[in-house]
């Protein structure tokens, strides 16, 4: 158990540092937003570009991993949507379903995979990030648009999603990196050094930013949070485990990373989407908070079950 604590403690310690800095006003109310911008627009894209530029299509194309991780997320999304849609407010149901399925691959998954698997853990974390952003997040975005504008707006909604993804640096950076790798030209050393410096800032800045976000208080009543958290922390990793180990028998790295990434807490994406559409973000923000706290236990149990 001590070895497991050693693995997860640095991750949650950095989140706690951000939380304490905000609650003690060492960092101001806009710190989470500004640090998040740095991560999203500079540090994480640099890391994603560097990984894909130095990788190959054969290593990144992992259909079994995609099925285990992406399939488990999709099933949880549908289950949560069916459960929440019974209560009306279809747009809010889409946001809640996203909260149950949206793994925090960028802020927690990448640092955790590097700690557990070393540099080899970057590739599954990268693929999982693309699945979350280009798949689950895009699906919820279309659902919210259709719910708010009516079924006839499906075409414009799809165009809006495509445009949003085309502008997303977390999508563009790995795609550009893949194109660079396809060209077969090594990165110039100054460019590689710059990307490494920026990329190295991803882990501490992302985790501190998450802690700053979690320190913000929400006053609204939020029933129905715990079932969404249970779907994220329990149902999703169990589904990923079944597909990775029992059904497909994936190689060790990809099977272990599929389960660990599926067990991640909810990322801040659902809350940002709620803010963008001016919907109540109280429930999804609490899902982020409670799943992050609960994942300290569930991730530890996953690591023990996987033999770490």
C-alpha cells in the first residue's frame, strides 16, 4: 500500500497545493482560469506535439485500447444520459452524462501515466485524450446544441462542433505532430528543447490549476451527484477492465493504462461547457470535486489490483 501512496501522492499533493493557495488567497480568483489557459494553449499542446512527432502511426493506432477505453466511456455516457433524461432538461442531461464519462486525461491522466508507466505511458494517455476531446466531448456538444435548438439544427450543430474541434489546440497539436512524424524528419534540436521545456510545465501547472478550480464554492443544491460519480469511478473502469482483460486480452501496457485512465476523475470540460451555454454548472462542478477526492481511493485500488 505504501508504494501505491508513493505513486498517487505527488499527483494529489499538487492538486491540494492549488486548492490551499486559492482558499488562503495566495492566488487570486482568476488564477485558475489563467493557469488553465497556459496549460491548454502552450504546455499541453507542446507535450502532445512532441509525443506524436517522435512516435509512429503503428504505435498510436491501437484499436483494442480504443475499444476498451473509448467503449467504456461511451457506455457510461449513454447510461447516464438515459438516467438523467427522465428528469427533463435534455441539455442539462447531456452535461450530466458528460460529467459521468469525461475522464481527466489531460490534467491527471498524463502525469499519472508518466509516473506509473514512464515515458511509454504518454502514448495511451495521448490517445485517451483524443478520444475524450474528439469523441465524448464532441458527442455531448452536439447533444446540447440539438436540445437547445431543436432536431432540425443537427446540421448546424455538427458544423459548429467541427469548427470548435478545428480550433482546439489539444486536437490540432497531436495531429500536426502526427503529420511531422509521417514526414520522417527529426525535430530540430532548438525546437525539441523548446517543446520539452514547455511540456515539462504541463504536470505541475495542470494539477495546481485543477486544485484552484476545485476551491471555488458552489451554492446551488445539486441532487444526483453521487450516482454520476459512481458511474465514473466504478462502472467505467470495470467496463474497461472487462474489455481489456477478459475480452481482448490486450498487452500489459495497454490493458493497464486502459483501466487506469478509465478510473480517472471527471475533468473540467463539462463545467466549461455548462459555463459556455450559460447552464447551471453546480452539479457537474461537484461531480468534478467528489470524483477527484474519491479517485484517491479508487485509483489506489486500481494500482493494487494491477500489481503496482
